[in-house]
């Protein structure tokens, strides 16, 4: 029972990341009709926003180490600590959550620049061309990151307050031994909130309503005199922000390296296809579902029966779904059928 | 590609003769480019085979597979197993490698080809990733996991033992009845196989079967309306291209009898897509050109490093040389993939037909400007007369 509970949490947690990336992919696909293979790279760049912020905050100066008295010793101390003392140390400790403030405008900018300078020329080109050009872009982005940050994963710490584990078992009446890392709980909450924000933006604002109308029938909306292309550009930027934030928040869970994006991209595409191309609820549902399935299949009990199942479960599910329900779980008729 | 001229068999023979001459004299004419060493030329041939096989699927039918590296990997593993169990002779290795990847392609194609468009791409991608993950985890007894499958002294080599060939102290190398699979002889083995594969590929291009595959690309529905069941044609194309990939994979094992799972990773599948696009999708010779160019520049550029660059710019003032070297350093050496990605993007954006389209555009430009000057020359006397 305890194990099952923890696996569900694990799965929801992982599923949160999948769902956020898949949500962005689906948004872009539903609005612009573009299959974006560079979306994983955006996730990765979000993660490196966090790395950059941490690097800036910990810019250090050599100061004399006062604790060593019998010879002159020096240590590297961040400027922030030199200037602000404990407050500075606290700021550094909170670098990952703080990166969000930087990541939102940066990712929005990256998204909009990407769309205006490259993607918009590919609206009318075949999907194969879109896949290829964004694949090229993904390679370029990840190689740039590799050139600046090196090839090794760069670990990022969560704030000390939430670095430990939560005694979550007691809350659900499962016993004290059931604990779960705080940060992962936060990540789960964060992904739920973000998904909620995106959905309420689309459903409860006029702007979102116009975007949805554009998704359903672009021509009519244009005939009404609305510049739908501009809104779609903003949506692309939004998708980039969602993926970027997912990346920022994921850094304490998994140290980011330059091919983080590629690893997640393949999975997210599978998620999108399982959910149904162009269906936002489908993407979210499939994200969480596949996350849970993956974490259950990595239990030793399951692995004993089906060795290696944890490696292939997601792909296996995708194959089965595509063969039995060709449109995915919640795909709409007429989307991507030609 | 609309301009499909049906060439006569005689022209094809001429075509093959020219190609053979060009390929077989590679060790001579590649000398000035610094690429005339067997290792690299073998790579040209192997990736040429891989790319023309891929072109049969993607170029003719338009189905964008993102999982072809899986077949390459299966070919490699099979070939190494054949070296271990049967014989160091390359013939069984190549046959088993090709046939087994063909069977593997049959299984994957059976499922993937039920869908088209981006779904097909993702299904093939899913299968390739599945094979890659399995090769690293559960299939370790077969694939030897991260270390990679390699030859050992104690391998069975049943056929070799029966033929009375005893392994000496050093590890045996793959050979074709005593002709070694490495060095110049190895290059000629690869070149011969490449030419044979190219001939088959040429015949497929020219055949009614090839025409039907093109019909599927231009309009699959209409093809169905005319009474064709397209699935068997697609399936055949998929299996053939899988076998080409398997052949390329087993040749890789011949040149270096070590098979690792990273050959199956999806970036490796991306590479063959890149090669094909760069050369020219759906063109005959394009994929070969693409393979040559990419492998050549991979080899040249990744050998560059900062000190080489510094030397190259040493005639400039120091600060400028430093700046240039550090900027260009991004694009060479380890950063060669950045160049590759950029070039690839530029090709997809501006020249979707690849290098072959570029050549034909240039050709038209040259020939039209030549003909316009002809016209002027013709006109000029008449104006004088007037």
C-alpha cells in the first residue's frame, strides 16, 4: 500500500513535467499547426536559465578567511554574501525559485523571436519540413548551450527549507515511514497550478476565447478583423514560458545538461500522440497517465515479471494506443489525418 | 520530384560505369583533399549505402522514418555475433546482418505503416528508442550493454575451426577469404558492395515498382482509388530500406568489430535523415553526395582545435587572432555539430531539394545565361543590319 502510494506520487511528479511540455507542444500545434521538435530544447534552455541565475548570484570574490588565524588563508565568497551577509546567503539559497522571475521574460522573448524569425515561414510547408527545421534548431540550441556551459550536468540545489523530505504518510494515515521529498511535492503543485493557469487563460479570458476560436476556425476569425497571427505568436511565447518554467523547476530534481531537452522531447511527443494531437486535456491526461505507468513499471515487483518493462512501457503504450485508437485518447476528428 | 525522366537501360549502364570509375579511383582523386585514407572512404561507402536505402523509403514514398538507426544497430550486432559464433569471414556476417534487419523491419513496418504522416514518424521513433533502451538494459546478454559487443579470444567461430583456421595470439580480423576487412582492401570490399547496392537501387528507381512508390508520395488516396492496395508497396519499400541499413550496419562491424547501442539512438536516425536531405531527397545520387560531404566535414572539422585555429590566424594581430579563433572554435572540433545543425537548417529553409537542387539551379542559371548571350550574339548582327 505504502509503495503503491509513493509510486503514484512519483508518477504524478514525473507526469507533471511530461504534461507541461506536452501542453506547450499541443498549444503550438493546435494554433500554428507546426510540429515543433525544438520544444525540448526550450525546456532545456529554461533549466539553464536557473543555472545562469545561480552563476550570477554566486559570482565570487576572494576574501581573507577569518576563521584561519595562524596563516593567511583565502576563500571564495559570493559578492552577495560579502555585501548583504545572511540576506545574501538566503538569496543564493533561493536561486531556483528566483530564476522564475528571470525565466518568464527570457523564455517569452526566446519564444517570440523563434516564431517570428523562423517558424512563421513554415506554416504552409509540409509537416516533414517543420520537423526537420526544428530538429536542426534543436541541435543548434543544444550545441550552443554545450559550448557555454560544458557537457557535464550542473546540479542545482533546492532551498534548504524544502531540501528534506515531507512526512506525507502521516497526513494520509499511512504511517510515519512514508516520506517524500518536499521539492517533488512542490513540483507537482507547481505543474498543477501552471496547467490550471493555462486552461483558465484559454477559457476565462476574452483573449483566450479568441485564441480558441482561432484554433477551431482560423479563417472566420480573421474575417472578423482580428489579427489572429499575432495572438498565435503570443501563444507560442506562452508555450515557451510553460516549457521553460517546467525546466527551471526541474533542475533540483535532475541536474540539467545540454541533451536534457532531447531526452524529454521524444517522451513528450509520445505523450502528445497518446493524448491525441491537438487536444489540450488529452496532453495533460496522457502526461500524468504515462508518468504513473512509468513509475509503476519501475517497481521491482513488476520488473521481476516483465524484465525491462520500465524502459519501454511508454513506447509500448503509445504503440498500443495508436493501433487501437488511432486518434489518441482524446484526439479530435480531422486533426492530422491527411 | 516532377522531372522524372525515364532513362534507357543503356544510359543506366553508362551511369553505373561512370559511378564505378569515380568510386574505385577515390584513393587517387581524394588525395589532394586529404581524405584518401581507407577508414574515411569506408565511411563514405557505408553511410552511402545507409542513405540510399533510406532514400528508397523517404525519397520515393515520402514516409519520414525517425527510427532507421535501429536497423543499423541490429545489422551491427548480428554481424559481430556471426564473427563470434560462425566465422571471421564477412560473407555470413553480411548475409545474416541484412536478413535479420530485414525481418526486424518487417515487424516494425507491420505496425508503423498502419499510420502515416507524423504518426508514422513517431511510431518509428518509439520503436527505435525501445530497441535502444532494451539494448542497454534487458538485452545485455546479447548486446553486452554499455561496454558494447566485441570479439574475444575464446569465441566459438565454428566454421573457422572446421576449416582448420586457428586463432593466434592476437584477435582475428574480419576478412573475405583472407582479404582483410580493413585498409585499402576493406575499402574495395565496401565499394563493391556499395556499387551493387546502388545498382539495385537504380533498378528500383526505374522500375514500375519505383513509380508506384512515387505515386504514393504524390497522392496516396488517388493511388488507392485506382485500385492499388498501397500497404504492400510501402511495406516492401520499408523492408528494403531496413535491409540496406542492416547491410550498412554489418559493414560498420566489418571495419571495426565492435557494436554498441549508441548506434541505435535516435540522434543516429537523425543523422541519416540529415545526410539524405543535405544531398537531395528523392534524387538518385544525392544521398551518396550527402554522405560523402557530411562524413568528410565531420572528419575535417572535428579534427580542428583551438591551437590549429590560432596557427591559422597567426598572421593577424594577436587580439584579432584570439577573437576569431574563439568564435570559430565554436563551430569546429567538438562544436562541429553546431555547424551541422546550422547548415541543415539553412538547407531546409532555402534549398529543400538539397545540394542536387542547388546544382540544378546553378546549371539552369549557367545554361540560361549562356543561351541568353547566344541570343544577344544572334541579335547583334541583325541590329547592325537594321
